[in-house]
């Protein structure tokens, strides 16, 4: 029996999709809000704004002041968090199921989703936090190597950009920019809400419909990323810094998630880089040419990257 056999799906008249599944192994409920708004949905003048809005999601609404969403969740014995990636931003709240936990979790998530205050003062303070996060990422050799590889692989597609944004670009963002991004990307037709846990599915659907059913927001078309030209070219960049061991990232531009070749490329990455029986382990790691070696195939919807990575002593990098 597939795991989706007991998932209840309901598309509301406003376009929002509900997915509900009972999982009573623990006395908790989770509300997960999935918005189709990520790095691929940012024009070049707004690079990093999807991640900025993720931070602002927790900075207050008309009913809740700054920090109150997190404090209320903690008082109720739960937790919440979020993440942003190329094709989506995801928010979640987990609360004990007793004493109306689902209703409370829905209220918290829906309030933040539909009524974010996006206060200019809070934005200015949060931008400083995000800029420090971007600076820390620049000090992460693996992140720097991989994102430099993406920049070399893509000439025009939005995959080429430093996804969290740069300090200069982040400082140019205004509260009006964030409001416009929210108004054009955060709409029912681009949103999926998952309810999972110790709950009654029919009752959960009815509760969610009551909370989200009145949400009315247009879903204007969002300009997609420019398509990458078909031609291939070789490129190399060497970065120097204060690192204990050199890192190398070698990659090829491939295909998107639903392409017919994707499963074969996924399997190839596993054969090359997973476990001590893999080809890279036996050919590179076992002979001592590298301290670490890996392979991956990453397909964020419309494009893909096949990447090999290694970490080696300076005198062994070329051989590795």
C-alpha cells in the first residue's frame, strides 16, 4: 500500500491545496505551509528576497507583535521553523495535539502567512542578521565552492546567482520590495498546506477550510528564469584562502526533476559516491589521494547539476 493511500486532498475554491494525513504514533500535530516562491522566483534586482521574507514571516502580524509568534508557540509546548530553496519556501509549526493543538497551529501559521506586518523597522533590523548570515556563508569553503560552480555552469539561468544574496543587494531591498514580492508570490494558488499527526482527517479538513477559505489574493503570472542556452563550454576558477585542505568541485549542467534521464543520473551519482563500495571511494579515497570524495545529482525542478567533490592535501589534489 503506498504511503499516500490515506492522504486526504482538498483543493479549496481559492486555489489553495490541503493535504491531510492521520499519524497517531505521537501526540502531536504539524502544520506545514509550502509556498511556490523561492530563489527561482526572484528577478535579479531582488536576489535574496525569498529568504528575507522567510525571516519576516516570524516578525509580527496585525494581531501579534514582533517575536510573539515564536513565544506563543513555545508557551504551547511546540516549535516552528522555515527554509528557503530554489523552488519553494516552507514553514512549519508543531504542537501537542491535546487541548485544540491543531486549531492553535492553524491560527499561528495562517496569521503569519496571510497577515505578515512586514514592518520597515523590523526589516532593517532583520536585514543586518541576514547580511551576517551571508558573510558566514562566504567563510564556508564547501558552500563557496559549490555556489561558484553553479555560477560557472549557468550563464543566464537564475541558478547562477549567490542564492542568499550579497550584502550590497540586500541593503538595497526596501519594505515596499518585500511587500510587492509577498503580494505577487504568496497567494492561495501557489500554496499547499499539509496537516499531519494525531488528528481526525475530516475534522482537520473542515478546520483548515474555515481558516483558509476566505483568503483571497490574486496569483499574477511570475516571470520565469531565462532559459539556459544549449551550448556547452568549459570553465575553471581557482579561489585562494585560508583553508586547511584544498577543495575541488567539478560539475556538469544536466536536466530537471521530471526529465526521463534524471533517474539514471541519480543512480550514477549513487554508484560513484555512496559508501565504501563506490567507484570514487575505491579509486580516490582508498588509495589515500583524498580525505573526502562525493558525488551528487541535484535537480531543483527545471535544471540539474551533476557534481563531484573532493577534499585533499595540496600535494595530492592534481592526482585526486
